[in-house]
C-alpha cells in the first residue's frame, strides 16, 4: 500500500469519526474551531505544508490555514485539523489539551489587618 493510499484511508477514517464520533471521544466544540486564528495567504511561504496531509498550502487557490493556540508554528489546513480536533482536544504535535482550563491563581493573605486601637 502506497503512502497516498494510507493518507486517503486515514483522512476518510477521521472524517467518518468526526461525523459519527466513537463512544467516549472528547473533542472540541465547533465554536472552538470557528475561533481559531486564520493565517492569511500572503503570510504563507511556498514551502509551508500541513503537518497532517503534507501538502503545500499554496497548492490550493484559496487555502484555509489555521493556527492553534498552543504554538504560533502549529498551523494546519482547517480541513485536516478540524476532524482531528472534533475527536481529540489536543494538538497533534505537542499534545496540549485545549479542554483543560488554567487553574485560577488564588492569593492567600494570612496576616490579620492592623488594628491600633489597643496599642
């Protein structure tokens, strides 16, 4: 089986799983996908490729390239990363989980306020 066949089967499986997610899968919401920053065509270089499909972005007349919030260099074709993120809420490169919320910083002040009435 050639590389192109493997990629086509993988893409077909990802699309199928995105439409009919396996039981217990935890992906991101459509709102998260819609909020991803787009990379304008003029910012793309001729050798920039999608890490998933390995296709040069500029081969497409109207590329839709998005940047993930984990790293400015983690960018993908929306058609490739969308199905992945619907199944897995993690970056496929660094595995940052986009569903984990940052814990709020709580400042504890153990000192009692100064009271000079008994002084």
